[in-house]
C-alpha cells in the first residue's frame, strides 16, 4: 500500500473513532438523564449500565471506564444543577441526531436503564420522551402493559385482579368464590389464570368442568383462559410474547360482564399487566404482622410503618401511569383474611396499623375470609359452598357455611355488586386517591 493509501486508511479510522466518541457521549448522556430522573442513581441502574456496556459491540472501541466516567460526569451535573445539567446532556444527545443506527442504540440504552426494577416511572417516561425529541425520532410507547385489554364496540368488562406478591394469602380462594358468586347472580364471567406455576384457579375449574361432564351437577361455568409466562430468555421478546398472549385472552373474554384474574405470588410482567388493567384490585392479606410487610416495611417492635413496600410502589406507579393517560385510578381493596379471634390485643394493634396504612397508601380496608374448612373442602369436586344451596345438594345450612356466605356477600358489596330485583346491580366503586 502506498503512502496515500495508508494516510486515507488512518483518516478513515480516526473519523470512525471520532464518530464513535460522539455516539458514546450521547449514549451516556441519555443513560444519565434516565438514571437520575427519580433522584440518586440506584445500584440496580448502575448494574444495568455495566451489563449494557458489556453487551454492545458498537461501544467496545472504548474502555468501559471511559464510558462510566462520562456517565458519572453527566449524572453529577444533573444532580447539582438539574436544569443546566439536563440541558447539557440533551444537547450532547442531539449531536447524534440524523444517525438512525446511533439513535436506535441510544434509545435501547435509555430504555434498558428505565426498565430496571418495576418498570418506567412517569419521570423516566418524560426523560425518554425528551431524548427521542433530541434525536429527532418518534417517542416510543414505553408503558407496554397499558391497553392490554382490547377496546370492543360494547361495554368493556369490569376487571377484578387478585394481587399480592406473597403466596398463600388466599388469592385463588377469593378468585374462585368471587367468580362463582357473580355467576350465581346471572353475570357473564371470564376468568384468567396468570399464575402458571401453581395454576390453582385452573385446577379448580378443571375439577368443576369434570363434575359437569360426569353429570353430577349442573354448575355455572365461567369462560376461562390460562396464560403461561413466556419462556423466552430475552426480556424484551418475552414481554412482547406475554402481551400478545394477554391480548388474545382478553379478546376471547371481551363479551363478559366481569373478568376475574388470579395473579402469581411473585413479581412478574404478567402481574404488572393484570394490576395495570384492573378496575378493582383486591389484595388479600393474612391477618398477621408477618404479612403486613407486603404493604410496608414495618418496625415490629414499635408496631409502626417505616416506608412503603416495593409492591405498594408498583401500584402507585401504575396508578400514576393510568392517570397520565386520563384514566381512572385503580380501586384498591385490601381484605384481611384468616381473621383470628383469640388474641384481641394483637387484632387491635393490626387493625390500628392497617387503618394508618390505608390513609397513607390509598387503599380501602375490607374484611376478608375467616379460616374456614368450608372454603377448601369442596375443591377436588369443583364445588364451592355457594353451590351447596342448590336443590339436591348436600345440606349447607350450618353456622359455618352461613357465615362464609355472608363473607362472600360482603366481598361482592365491597367490589360494588349488590343483588337487587332478583339480579345483580352495580354501583360505581369510589376511586381512591393516592396519598
């Protein structure tokens, strides 16, 4: 190669490196804008940035510490002087405008930082929208769990989600009894089982269908769909598949009056979709100080709340997203399950704490189901105690069954369903504001 050829090659390499530096600075500015949107940069967001930098070949022309240094510089500037630091960062992002590949890379990094934890907050959505504007591209649809329920021509079903990130709190028991109670009132009911691992609701309804097929009973049945969590390893692809499955399931239940969703006892994207799209959220809670931490971090020695739980923050965040879309707030009900009657002092202390949390965190506190064998005794046969009042069924008129039926009736009333003129009538549940 002659001298001119070598010189041209060196200039091309230098130009490519200078362009890569512009892209790197724009990417780190965008990452800092999103990471600082809700305050201090969390360890989780820094860990996400490290993973992103390790996975992107386009930025490997530079050492990782160079990228981290740029990120830290933007983050400090934004923290110390938010408006000026934000303006500088957005100006740096705009240097990559016009380069479609660079813009795509920058947005991928910004979204990855924002998705860390419980998904995008409102401030993160705002920052990412500013970044896309600086790049001269359309703002992405970040809250992908919204609009999971397709809008049909008729009235949309009232969606009731049973949600709690702990297992064993009675979500499935409440879901199956609530669904059967609505069926008994003549409503068209759909049920969704998002708890693919346990599948308790699906198992109960399979038992119920078997009883009908065997000719043992004529039992009302909901339209049921079980939604399995995606097995794809890539997070974005898995969430896309989850959304597609949920949309398909909701489309099949679009003609229902009510859709009752049983969610998994752990954090998942399917659970977020269920919570976001619920008109009524019911969080069953075992009546114990050991289980109140699903709502808040508790100082057990002083019987007081220290801070909201991650689950509570998730509900708040989803509520904020709904309101930003012009929608109504989720009507959030916490129901006290398995009420004990032996320790009056403990009951009073739990009641006092839950009442404080209700005012502080924006949920309605309602009585739930007591610890009764009758709620579980008929699971294998596909019955509920509500079916025992039908003609030809075994006797049900004992005190335990009577009280259990009253508890189910109370839950219906809490949701906004009453029986009038021989069928179910609705009242509009009051929307609970956030505090």
